[in-house]
C-alpha cells in the first residue's frame, strides 16, 4: 500500500490513556486517516465498533484492569482487523496477541514512521512485525530452549504466570487483582494442568525461565 492510499482509511483507537489517543489522532490526521472513534476500555470499544465501521482497530494490550487481548479475541471472528500498539515488548505478549487474532504488533517505543508502515502493511493484507518485535521473535526462535505453549493459557492465567516469573507471591497477586489467595492458587492449578507440569515449584522455574528469555 502506497503512502497516498492512507487517505480516507478509517481507524478506531483503543487505549486507556487520553493523552496517547490524542497524540495518535494528531499523527493519523496528518496522514489523511479518519479516526472514526476511540475507546478507553474493551466494553466501550465493543459498544462503538459496529457503528464506527473501522478498517483497522489500533489497540493497547493494557486497558486498566482489562486486557486488550480479550477485545482482539472477540472482534477477530467478525473480520475486524487489529494492530497492537503496546508498551509490552516480550515474546509472551507478542505470541498471545497473534494467537488472539492480531495482524500486527508495534511497541510504543518505536517511531511514528514504524507505526504508519504497520498500518500500510496490514491494510494491504500482510502481517506486520516491527523491528523490535521481529528481533524478539528471532532471538526466541534460535534459542535452544523448547517453546513454552503459553497460548493454552487464558489472559488472567498468563498474567499470573508472568508475575510468578517476576517474583510476585500469591498474596501480592491477590492484592493486585482484588481476589483471594485461594483464587490465585486455583490459577496455579490451571496453569500446571495446561502446561503439563509436576507442581508449583516446576511452574515457578518455568515462569522464571520464560521471563529471562523474553
């Protein structure tokens, strides 16, 4: 897709930070792109998307207490294309986003030119891996460690798995998610079952390994 074909393209923004949405709107308007709507949450986005009729949804993965992965997963079967624009630059989030149905991924530390290139690429029918994301995936591909099948985990299970690898205790996660420690332990049990592990210690070791790799 050439640069001038961006004129008139309709993009919907989903990010829980108003300043980010404002900055993106200014950038996209300069390219002749129509920002046909915006939302700060998954629920708000789902409510507005049908009427907005976007060609592409630009979505952050962190939406307050919600996950952008849930939104991607819900709209992908409807034929709505989603391009992730996120601060997360680890393989766990990247793999999860593409497994959910995203067609591209750009980190927020990359340039505006990279984001616009991503828009052109995905609207031409191609997947887009930004330079940062391509490097992360390449590093993981050539590593000697076997791939961890994180796509088996739900969004909350992945968050528990990731925070376990970062050293958070069940009590700390219970406070963070406003749930009981017993509920956190139930997430442990599901992760152990889905990843076919021997127990909590094995899960912790694997989570730490995953964080180091990503």
